[in-house]
């Protein structure tokens, strides 16, 4: 049974995940006709599993936050495509640090393991995922981090099918900005928004970007409403006026010179590949394991791409000892 409520509103902020945004746009003829939102239906998403472990012994993780990839979870080779993060929540949240320090509680560590691109393990049982998080992720990534006789006092497993935006190459052109052209009282927020010229510089992913884009959308909606009422000047950023307030959102720092240079080089190579049929053929040949058909060579010959030593020769770069 679908429960619906209809409200009259002067201004609307659509703050959802990309999956919900696709469904909302598809269900609304007006939104579906909006050019800025037309690409949302093609933005891919990925399955996510969140496993939280409450352990009866402390763990020894050198870092509060960690990233992993390439592990065959549960011995399943198909699961090598799964990547993720894991966190020592006792180091990140006072709530869990208090629990772990309480002598009357049998919990001494709380660890979160988040699995992304998790479609291949979505069908595993909760018990299998808990064991994989403990053995394959924690013990596999950081040997010795978990005592051999540790017991899982409690656990939770949450599955989110298609729950997180998958930022695959080519998706940037599909993403909308906060303000939707043609709908001056409609604003959007979420980690699936475009980031670049004309948008806020939040280059994070998931929660951080969703939070910042939400503040940005709220400010934009507030500006629209108060301009309509003729009693708010958004140019006075950060100041209270007639009941309105602008969020204090800090822009991210510009890329360091070497990062900016690397991005520029990557864009140049990408543009070369798109415009050069020979470069496209070389890439397709190398990715597919097919021989490159050199003229006059029967059947062609293997062609490694990029060639060894490209773009830099082995050893330290010129002028560097590292």
C-alpha cells in the first residue's frame, strides 16, 4: 500500500539519494521534462552493506578510518570486486568510547565495516557477513588487530540495494546542480549533485557532500522565499536579517600544484583518446587482451598500453630523491 500526502508549497527541496531521485523524477511529468534532471535516470548506483560489530575485547587498529579492496570475502572470488571502509567507532564517537570503558558492560570495541559494490555478497546471511567482516576485513587487512579468542557480543547488518551513487566515468554530465533551471522554486540536494564551476566546492563523497549540498540547497530556498517577500539580502552572507541566516560553508582548498597538474594531464589524455581513433583502438586492444593489428603483421601482435615506463621512466623523477 502506497501512502501519499499532498501539500501546497511555495518552495521545494528534493533531498534524497539518487535512487529515490530517479523514482521521483520518473513519476512527475513536469520534472521528467526538466532538462537539468533528465540525466538522473541514467546515474548509476551501487549496493551497500553496513556491518557493525560489538566485540568483547579491544581491537588494535592503527587508524580510525580505513579503506580496503581486493579481498575475497568469505572465500568467494566473485567478491573481490567488493571494496569498502572500516572504522574504529570507539575512537570516533564518545558514545561508543563510553560503552567500551564501562566496566559493567561486556563490550570493549565497536567496529563498523561498510561494503560497497556489494551486489555479489548481498545474498549472504547476516552471520556470514559478520564473520567475513571479522576475518576477511579486520584480520585480513590488519593482521593481529583482533584477538583470536574475541567474541561478537552483538551485531547489526543493514543492506541498501542501489543505495549509493556510483561515480563512474561519464556520469558528471548527467548530474544536476542545486538550482534547477526552469523551476525557480525547486532545489535539489544529495551526494549525486554536480561539483565544479557554478557549484559549491564540496568534493567529498556520500555523507559529507550530501550534508554540504543540503545546507547549500536550504540557503538557496531561503534566498528564493525571502526575495519573493522582498525582505532578505543574501549578499550579507553569514548575517542575521529579517529572520534569515546564511550557512557558514567553507569552500574546499584549491588543489595543490601537483594534483592540479595530474588532473590536467588526465583530462588531456582523455580528450586525446576520445578524438583519436588510433588511441581508442589501442585502449580497446589492451583492455580486451586482444593483439594489436599492426599493418602487415598476420594476426597482429601483443601491444602493451601504456608501454613500459610511460609516462615516466623508472626511478625517481628528475630533481627528486624519492
